């Protein structure tokens, strides 16, 4: 399962705090029944637009990964929780909303993984090399 979250009107003090982003990534896997494989990696970045700076972080979990990208000036955050194991989506969204003090949240789920996508469904895709050589 792949949960994608766009959070709006978050607390900029939290969204710009590397330590708090790291703490979130440290704690969330356990709260949603996942197994963390490594310490979170969290970095500040500067975009070309002054509003596009923020914090990006991820943690690798046994089931896949969790990533976070914040935009404090915009009070905006992207979070992906990707797992080959099912998890409680509503509980996860609630954790995210509460932690980052989000006013509005938009979310999507995508069924992914070997249990959800039979191999025959992949046969419709062209190899990347073939797509690059296709005339426009």
C-alpha cells in the first residue's frame, strides 16, 4: 500500500525544525506497526525560489520507506508511506495531521506490491529504452 499525503496550513515552526522531522520519522514506524531498519536521514535544502526551501527526510523500514518534504514558507508538507504490508491509513493520517498541526489534508492510497499487482499486468508497459526512441 502506498499512502500519499499533502498537508496544508501546517505549523511553520514544526515544518522547519530538522529535529522534529527526525523525531517524527523515528516514531511513526512503530506507531503504525512497521519495523525501522535505520535511523532517519533528514536534511535542509534551499530551492531556487525563496519559498521552496524546507526539510526533506526519509526512513527505511522493513516494509519499504516513509518520506517527508516540507515547505515552511508555504505551510505545506508531502508525506509518503510506502509499505508492502497493510496498515491503518486513517490512524496514520491522524498521526500526521496532529503532529504537524495541519488544517487541511488531501490523501490518496495506491495498492502496490506483489499481492496487489499480478505480473501479467506489467506486460502492457514498453521498456524505457523503447519509449526514449519513439518519435514524437
